[in-house]
């Protein structure tokens, strides 16, 4: 029996107030969908079964390159981060796992950490390595790169760190390692594109060799930042080449914020899946660059189009479909718990909307080049308000019909604000 962070009676109380309206909306939507031969109960079950991982670092307040403004009651260690994640999971019923980061979350006792997480009903998702900053316990600097560094000793240090992450992850019940490197250049001529990529591949082969049989490694590409002229794994092309070179357990991870503005990310999703290399997602939203804003807050249609490809992929090849979903956001001006609840709901919403697409009709319109009706088929799913389905799914699973309002009523933030003194610090950073 999992411990509860929030008193279930308080959630039940709030749900009671919202229940009649929610049921009326659910029935009305059910009747509308029935006219389209869609069973609302099936969609509700899909929503209940849906999950997206929370990144441990997401529950802290982030910053920019300029400053970081501390939030109230920020978690100070992995146990406090897990406590916040448990609140999100309990209210949203859409975030059953947490993704950890080493060294930020390095546990003294992995077995105990795993048990604590499980007591809150949380599993451990992918492990994230970090060679984009220096570590106190490592002799060499990653200033000029890590897995692609010119110095073999630095590469070996980066390889050892990734293997360490795998070993910790095994003790925690994780099944995947996510590798994002900051390696790249700021100036033309600084490094050879080819030799850097060769060194990276050679190093990653050693990390790959340390993967247990039932593990995967996700390679995350990023167009720029912290390197401003070139990065070693810049785009999905380089990512695909690396994953292909490494083997079947290596797959590509798509972070929605890691592309140039205007790039057709949903098409990248389709391509990677078609060739067996779609590993997973980091969901967030952006206006200009890697803004790490809340999923669905800027461009919800793009999120829907991504899920349209994912649903299509799942239907076309269910046995080959196993992408890992995680939110990867930085919360500078909102309560991170509220942002993560809201984002999980938006990702879940895009999934349910995508399930509404009439795929038989869409295929007919595509085959007959009926451009207008093909597009309208997608749009009619996208403009359907599936909120009652999401609310019903939460309600049935023990979550909150209105999770953010309920969260505010718990006084959780004020309580942890008293227990956890603010961390000062003028530095920026995404952490
Ligand atoms: Mn990411």
C-alpha cells in the first residue's frame, strides 16, 4: 500500500464538488462520440493507462543564463524531489515514474531510494548522465568536451561516468540510459566535425557494451547550446547515424526544444519510427529556442501532430512501439508542481485527441488526394475538447478532477516552504 502525500479525503471532497458538472460533460461528449462510432469508455481507459515520466530536476526552480530566482520550498535532495513527484502523480494520475540524473540525484543507498519511490507508487525511469559540467570527484575537466574530447583520458572519464549511471540504474530498476552531451564548438575551425564524431562513436561503443541485455540507450540530439557553432550530435540525422552504428539497443530521443524554429518534428518522429530508431521524447514547448516551457503552452497543435504520428506508428507496428515519454522543462516563473501537472495533462490530451483521428477515412482521403478533407480529418480530432475524458480518467484512478485547484487547496507548497529554506545563488542554469 503506497503512502499518500495528499490526504485522499481532501481529493474526494474536491472531486465531489466538481463531479456533477464533470459527469454531465462526460455524458454529452460520450453521446457526441457515439455518433462518430467512437466508444468514450475505450478512450478513457487509454487515458488511465497513459504515463509520462517526471524529470527529478523539473521539480526545482530553474533559471536563465542571467539569473535564478528561488522558489518557495524547493526540494533539496532526491528524497524531497520524489516527494514532490508523488504529489504530481497522485493528483494527475498520469506520471507514474521519475527520471533521475547523476550526479545530482546520486543515492547513498540505491535499494533504499528505490523502496521509498515504490512506497509512493513511483517507478524509476531512464537514467540521465551528465558530462556537460565538471564533477567534484573527477580529476579532468569537460570544458572542451566529454565523449568526443581530444584527450583519451577525458573520454575514458566520460565513459566511466556513463557506465556508473547504468550500474546505479540497475539497482534502481531503471531500463534505459539517456545520453546528451554538450560537446561541440563555438568557432569555425575549433574542431574537425569528422574526427569529433569518430571519437564520440568510439566512446559510445564502450558505453553501449556495458548495457545490460534488457536496457536501451537513448541518444539525445540538440542543435546548439551550450556550443554555439556546432554540436557533435546536432540533429536527428547525426543521431540516427550514431544509433545505427551502435546497434539495436541504441535509439534516438527527440526533445521538442532541440530543433531549429519551424522544423517539422512530427515528420522526424515518423522517419525514426519507420526505421526502428524512435527511442523516446522529452516534451516541452518553445517559442524561439530550447525555451523548456510547459508542454502544450505555446504550440499545442504541434504536440497533437506529434501524437498523431505516434498513434499511427503504434497501430501500424504495435510490437515495435515502445517510446519512452518524459517531460523536460525548466520552470522559472511558475510553481514547478503546477507546471508539471499541467504539462502531463496536455501531453495526455494530445494523445487522446490523436486517438480520435478517423484513420480509415484519412487514408482514403490521402489515397484520393482529397487535400481539404484529409486536413479536416486531423483538425476535427484536434478541436474536440477531450477534457471530460481526462477528468474522468483521473477521477477513476484516484486523482483530482481539477488537479491544480485541488493542489492549491492542499497547502502543500506553503508546508514545504516552512520545511525547506530557500537556496540562494545568483547563477543561472537549467537545473
Ligand atoms: Mn531533454
